[in-house]
């Protein structure tokens, strides 16, 4: 490892499983960059739903990962591990990490790191990795969304939702999104959704069928689960693909699977945090080639709801728990 760094840093620990108040600033050793890794002086870190689950004791970090929460950061490379050849000290980067983002310094694998897109602030860059890796790998790689297909995303104003709407639209899909208020539906339309459905006042299955002339959605990105599982089968098109990335309403459901057969549906899903480095590297390469130019051209942008200083991570989590946010919540580090 090269470069001079302090021995200790401020990071956010989880004192015990619970609500936002269990997130407390602590003194921690600055991590070391080992083979294939870089050390980043963090300028900003995104808050994501898996961080909330980890805080609640429901999503322990994978073996070998930091117990400090935080799955995405942006900042400056300050040290290089052995064998690193993609980055230099001083580079401005954003990275997908397996943990440790809520700290003044964070280690990232060089292959899961991307340059900060031209024209973006560090706060905006920190809002990219987790959602963009998730959307690209699930909607385009796993779900196989194609030009002129119809795409439905649930939770259209979440970090995942705002990203999915923009990317699906940018690659030529007809986009439908669900959200829980008229304000949120309007934001979905501003981001490019052709149809926004208030799930509190409208049955999304009927709305999808109406909007598509009975065709249904070719690809559905679902983070809700529960009773949405069977309803997604009803809303899906023949040969439709449903991609599951979370279960906010529960992972158990009573489902009539005949639609799966009659419509020849594919119901798949994935998690990202514990995936192997070569997979993350392949997603990073695709994003660099196909998505970063769209960001730099201003055609796709991360949506920032709010920012909080690192020491106020609890307030950022309270904002996420409220469900009122539109887009990403980001922690800022230092000045």
C-alpha cells in the first residue's frame, strides 16, 4: 500500500439491532488495501435499503466484509494495494463495496470501482453504484429488457425506481411505474415514465393491462413481494420476466402457479452484495461502456432526495424509514 493515511477514522457502528438511533459514530482503524484493492478517502456514501436491514439485524455482512454499514461511496483514491493497475492515487472514483461505506475511509476492489462521471458532484456519484449495478444486472442482464418492450417497476421513486425508470426509457422501453402518492407519480413521469400508477387508489394489474392494450409488462422489477407476486403474474405479458430483488411485504405468499405455465413466465431474482468479483467487474464494464456516456450527456442522472453529515447517519435512516423520500439519501463526509 502506498500513500500516507491516518491510523484511525470516524465511522458509523451499529450498537445493537434496532431503529436509527442504534447508528453511532465510533473511532475505528483505517482499513488497509490488500491485493486488488484501493483505499478511498470518502467524500460521500449512499444509504440503501440493505443498510436498514443490516441495522435491524436482518442482513449480516458476508464473510470477510466490514461490519460498518454502507455499500457505495465516492471519493479520492489515497492508497493502492498490491497489483492494482486500473487506478492511481488522486483519482476521483465511485465504488460498490461489500460494507464499510459509512466511514472516512473505505476499501474497494479495483474492479468494482468506476470513475466519477464528468459533471457529477461527489454526492451524485455516491448515489450511483448500488442502484446502477442493481438495475443493470437485474433489468438488462437477468431480465433481458429489449428495445420497444414494456417495463414495470414497483416503487418508482425509490433509489432503484428512479434509476430503473431512466435507464429503461433511455434504452427504448415503454415504462410503467407504481408509487404511493400523486406527488410521487408525477415525479415518475418527470423522470420518463409513460404511465405512473398510484397503488393506493388504483389496482396496478388493471392499470398495466389498460395502458398496454391487454399486452402486459414484458419485464417487471419487484422489490415488494408478498401479494405482489401473484399480481405480477397477472400483470405480466406472455413470455414475461419478473425479477425479484427484495421482499418489503414479505417473502411468503400463496400463489396460483398456473399463470406461470400458461404465460410461459420466468420468475427470477438475485442479490448483489455477496456476488463474486468477476461478476461485479462485468457489470462495471457494461456500465462504463453503455451508461456512463448517458450520465455525462445529462440523459440520465441520479435523483438526490437529501443529504446528511456522516455523524447524522441516524437522521438519514429515519428519513428512509419514513418512506417519504424521492430518490437517494446520501451521507456527506468531511468538508
